C-alpha cells in the first residue's frame, strides 16, 4: 500500500503541485463562450445494425470547437424515465460496444458515449480517412499556448455533449450523470465542472490532473511520461519548465474541481502508478460538493472489484 507515494495522512491534506494560471477562470469562461458561438450542427443517424425492442440506437455527430466533427453513440429508450448517463472512455480506448450501454437504457435512462476526438477510429464520410493519432495527446498543442491544447477542445466536447443530451425529448436536464475510468474518469469530472447542472458523477482513477506531481514522481508510465518525452524533444535543458507546467495548468482537473456542483464518488487504487493517488487526491481534496472516496489499498490501475456494479446502482439511485 502506497509503496511509492505519500503517506495516507499526507494524501488527505495534499493540495496539488502543478501551478494554477492566474487567468484560469477567465480562460474557461472565454472558452465556453467560444463553444456557445459554434454551431453544433447536430445530426442523428440510425444505427441500423443494432435493433432493439425497447430503445433506439443512434450515431450522434456534432461540431465542436476548431470545426471538428465529434461522434458519440446514443441509446434512447422508447419509454424514457428522465435521467441520462454520459459515458467517457479511457485514453486511447475503444469506443464502447452497444451492449455496454444497454444496462442504463434498460433502466429507462438515455445514455450517450463520447468518442474522444482523434483517439477512436470512427469518422463520418466527410472526415479524413487516417482515423486517429495517439500517445501525444497530453502535450499536443503545447507549443501554441493554452488555446491550442488538444484537451481544451476535448474538455469543451464534454460540455457540448451534456447540452445536446439534456435537450433531448424525455430527458430531464436536472438528472444528468457522468461516469468513466482513467481518462474517462477525468472527463466525467470535467463535464460536471463545465456544466453545473450535472447531478452526479462516478469517476474511477481519473487521469488529467496535477501534471507536475506526476512528472516529479518519475514513474516512466504512460500517459504522464509524455511530458518527459516532450522535454527531451523540445526543451532538453528545461529552460521552459515553468511555462510548460503553467500552460498545462489550464487543463488540470484539480483547478476545475471547485466548479463541480454534482455529488461525486471517486474510486482510487492506492498502488496506481499510471494515475498516481496523489494526483487524484489533489482533485478530491478540492471538491466542495458532496463526495465519497472508495480506496483499494492493494490495487493499481486495475479492474477494481465491484466498482462497475456499484456505479450502475449509484447512478440508478442518485438520478
């Protein structure tokens, strides 16, 4: 337990290492205004290969910032109960199978699963055929300043998905939940931070937090080791180190945590060397909304026993 990390007492008090940019709040208000000024050009296409007797399967396309067409899978129950669940996948992960969405649709919930731009090889015919790039997304756009960061656009995609799903017939905008593991855990919290109406979030070992702390641990584990690779290739003498971490601070989940109004359940493996516990505690300790923390002392970035079932039950109860 915590063989490479701070003590339990230190984690409970830890407030993060990565700097918070002075204009952080203004940056995100400006980014949200940019999103609002972007026509979503929303399109739903039937998923004819997955017929269901109790729900309709659809492909959702929308335009995000930068003009990118983003894809999500959506299941809409024929008799919706009001709640909706938004699901986010892990870093470089596959888009979920339709069957992964079925438990929520069977419960009467509308459910949508976002494909993170550039990470999933699912494109519309109008897009470039070379499908995806990978393993540099954390630092992609870093040289162009915070407005150019890929994850700034991805974060805004989560807000757009909430807005689109919230407006669907049969959905109660006050009963939206978000969930995911790793990158998906981070994005489920981002969606709640950028959309105050989200009611409940279940996030499992979230990625995208406290970058400087993850780098200082020097665990040589992806995806945080992209930062080390960037320094080797772009700034081998670390002359820009402060600038780099300040820029990454704009997409640091810990600095968005205080904006979250949703109730949060966070899951952490205390031997996680992919998303170190201290980076997760930096987020959890800044949450001001109702929260619970489920810790697994002997597990790392693993399939945490019982978590999938409990998350389904919690979303069913909380929404």
